[in-house]
């Protein structure tokens, strides 16, 4: 159900799921995305929301379209 707010926990869990499916660590992903590992960790725990720039870097590092990540976030927020 749409609440008008983006749930940072769902965003983080979705990014973590993509990372785990690719079989890479936070350390590797943060290096590929050129962001700090602690920043990535905070995003995955839902303590921070990524900017569009950061989400784009993460998606490129994962080798997926940013829209794929956003679609999964939207689907998760529907339930």
C-alpha cells in the first residue's frame, strides 16, 4: 500500500538482496561503487537512504539497471 514515504529498511534490504545474489561482500560492492563500506552498511540496515547518484553507482557496480532495483523496492512496498 502506498504511504507516500520510502521505507529505508525495504530499500536497504533490496540492495542487500541484489548484492547477496551476486555473491559479493559489502567491501567489494562499496569499492566497485566508490562509496564507503560503512555508508553501504548503513544503507543496507535502513539507517540511511541512498541518493540517486549512490543508487546509480550501486546498480552499475552490481551490473543491473537501477530501474530493476527500484522495481523490486516498489513491489516490496506494496505488501
